[in-house]
C-alpha cells in the first residue's frame, strides 16, 4: 500500500483524521519554535534572578536610601554587597580549583 493510499485510508477514520491533523500539519511549526524560544528565555531569566536577585535588590535599596538622604545606611548596604561579591568570587575560585584537580 502506498503512503498516499494509507493517508487516504486513515483520513476516512475518526482517529486517523485526528492523527493526520496532529502530525501532518506543519503550519504550527514556526509558532512552536517561538514557544520554545520563549520558554528558554524565561528559564534564563529565572536562573539570572536566582543568581543575582539578592544583589540587585540590595543595589536598588542602596540607591533608594541615597536618594532619600540616608547615605550612611546606603554605604553599609554597599559594603555588604561587596563582601557578598568577594565571598562568591572566592567560592568560585575554590570550585574552579577542585574541578582542575580532577
């Protein structure tokens, strides 16, 4: 039986029409690519917020306090952010060294 004959036979059945509609139509392919891209971008944003969210929040708080005239409190927040950055840097160097040793 030729592929064309099988397709014609399948289109006569209810399940066959459904399957032909699901698998045979390529018009939604471009839209599916956009959906996949949107999901990947959303995942990247979530990962970025997980890594940088705390420091971004502290940075905005420091700017808000500086604008509000509370420069002493803002300076302490900036020092805390720098300490967090230094800690993260030393941890990354430690992990990098452990990976290199393997």
